């Protein structure tokens, strides 16, 4: 059975995407995250900030 040109192009694209190593994908995601943090007009929830105190007992209450 002969496939259409669109199917062949799609299959080639999927093969190219699947050949990218996971480490490269993680690196690109981290680069994008760093670039998006620079945007002062970012919409959506703010990223959680890490507090200097660790643990629930160190919040200043007895």
C-alpha cells in the first residue's frame, strides 16, 4: 500500500523529533524557562520562591 506524501512527511518529522536526546530537550526547556523569567509582563501564576527557613516548625510560631 502506497502512503500519501503528507503521511510520509509526517512520519519523517516524527522520526526527527524522536531522535533528539532527552538531555537536549531538558536543556532547551531550562533555557526557555530562564528566558521567560526575564519577562516582567509574564502572565499566570508566579513561581514558588524558596524560603530561607526549612521545615514547617521554623515559621516562628510555638
